[in-house]
């Protein structure tokens, strides 16, 4: 999962022309936070998108408070926004460094099929 996220982040940075090998450590931290956020999103969905729960304090008073998952997600959103800025992956920071035109993604050419696959597909 993390390796796929990292590949996507690096591909996006290369596409925007802002990738450098020097950013690997920062990218790893950002990808780790993205993976955590996705895990929290899944747990949050499984909880029925529960934002608050009841809490009884030492004095016996019952109050509503944010769930720990929701609180963690809020903090991660802020951190992700900061790191996406560091990596120029959001529109605001990209505007500061962008080139005159946004590059167009190159279409990936279909890889040639091996002779074995070609032979097997002909017999089907």
C-alpha cells in the first residue's frame, strides 16, 4: 500500500516538475501520513461516521467529545496540508513555482506481449 502511494506521489511530483531525490525523506513521511489517514478513514466509516461520543468525567458529568479517530484525522489533515505544501503538491504552492504551462502527461505505450502470450492468445 505504501509503495503504491509513494509511486503515485513521486509520479505526480515528476509530472509537475518538482521532484528531486533530496525530497525522499520528506516524501516518506508524507506517504506514511497518507497511509495513516486512509486507515483512519476506513475506521471512521466503519464507526458510521461517528464524530462525537459521550464521556463521563471524574465528577460524574457526562459530556460530548470528539472521537479519538476524528481528532486524529483532523490533526493529520493539517499535517498533510503542510507536507503537500512542502512538496508543491497543492495548487497554492505549485502556483509559486509552476512553469508557464502545465505539462501534459505522456500516454504510456502498451508493452509488447511476449511470444508465449501471443501464442496462447492465438490458440484461444
